[in-house]
């Protein structure tokens, strides 16, 4: 079972708007992005792999919500396609202009606020000595 670090209620609280209908899917995908970004982070977990330190729990929730907001801000595209094409349209949302996204297959496109939340918590850069 995948780890999910934030709830639809936390997303709604942060955005000040009701959580979208697909909030659970969006937060599950955002949690996967955060897991990928924290591959080398070291923190205590329980048997299910969930963090046990309240500060880490809070940081991962904040980063997950920020990542979900980032994806919503891109028109809901969490496929990475928006970072590779000159024009993307999803329903009434249209984006144009080329933006560099992840360039390697294992790279993850994490939003700036999510990266800052992880950095403030000491989870990035995650270098192991």
C-alpha cells in the first residue's frame, strides 16, 4: 500500500478551497513525488514506512500539499508532459512556451514550495556520508 502523507482536508485547508474530486489520487501521486525526492533522506519510520517524528510528519504533509498545489497549478498534469511540450491544453486551461522538466527517467518534477518544505526539515539534500 502506498504511503500518503497528506489528507484532502489538509489540501483544502492550505488552498482555502474545497478539495478537488480527485484529491485522494492527486495526494497519492504527490506523495510518490515526495518519496522520490527524499530517496536519500534518513528519518525514523514505523513498520509501514511512515515517519514517526512529528516534525518529519508535518514536513512531509506540507511538501505533499505543496506538490499537489503545484500539479493543480500546471492544470492538473502530473504526467510530466507539460514540462516537455511547447503547448498543453487540459480542458479550459492552456499553457504555452517550453519549460525544462526532468531530463532523466528517474528525475521528479517537484514544485519549489515542496522543495523548500523538505529542505527546511533537513530532508534535502539527503546526502549520505
